[in-house]
C-alpha cells in the first residue's frame, strides 16, 4: 500500500511540475490546476499518515471554491484571498474530524477481538523530571498470556496495578493491539477542531454575506 501511495505522490508531483511549466503565463489556469492537485496530494499524504495532509486538502478545496466565486464575480479578488485563507483552515478542521472518525472505524475493524487486560506493572520515563508512567498490560487468549505496553506515557489518570481495561486485538496476530483513546482526549480533539471550523464559518458569514 505504501509503495502504491509513494508512486502516486511521485506521479502527481511530476504532473504538477508539468502544469506549472504549461500554465506559467496563465495564472488563473495555474491556480485552479494547482488547487485540484493539492486536494489529491493532501489525501495521499494523509494516507501516508502525515497529519498536514488535511491542511493541504483544505487549501485545495478552498482554492477551487474561491476560483468559482471569483469567476462568477460573486467576490472580488482581494475578497477571494481572505475567503480562501479562512475557509481553508475551517475545511481542514472538518476533514480532520472526518479522517479521525474513519481511522477509528478502520482500527475497530482490524482489531475486532476485544479482551480484558490488567495492569501488571508501570514503566517510569526517566528522561523527564515530571513523573510519567506507561502501563504494562497482561491479557489472556485461549489460555496463553500476552503482554503489551500502553502507547503513551501518562502523568494523570495513571491506572493502578491490577486495574482492567478493554484491549482491542488483531485476530490474525494476538501481539497487535489497539487502545481506544480516553474519552477526554477524543472530546478535546474533536471539540477543538469543531470550534475552529465554526469560528471560520462565522468569519466567512460576517465578511461575505
């Protein structure tokens, strides 16, 4: 999959260079073609797990919308620039929410087996002055015992030894695990993205309607 995405990114990069050379004297065509390419490039980068892919896709989509508004004489050029800047960020936030939801759904499909894991130890991070701990979980499948590390170190809400939580397992590989993010983490991530998306929408409505 990664090789295919890398190849598509390479092909798209070549296409973008050709388009720049082809439309270097036609700024409108150059702008719209680069915006369209940015949409696909952002999607490919996100598939490579680069989070800034959503921003690039957002810039591309807002560029296409701004071009349409400019060509239809709905907005003047300077208004289109402001509209594109605010809209691109708002669209990026919306795409972030959508991509995160899709990612969680795909993880749940891959890691479809759910078992109960119990904390058997806490690994301390000695690289910081503040105390951070990473829980080590043990889980049992078909009578066999497995252990895994929590993906991040925690400074708050550190579970106690023996505390249990659900762990999602890849049924094809019992060593492949997935931990559902804490509710507070999910809520803050979606909440921040939704807040900025709403603010950008309000700015657009205030300025252009």
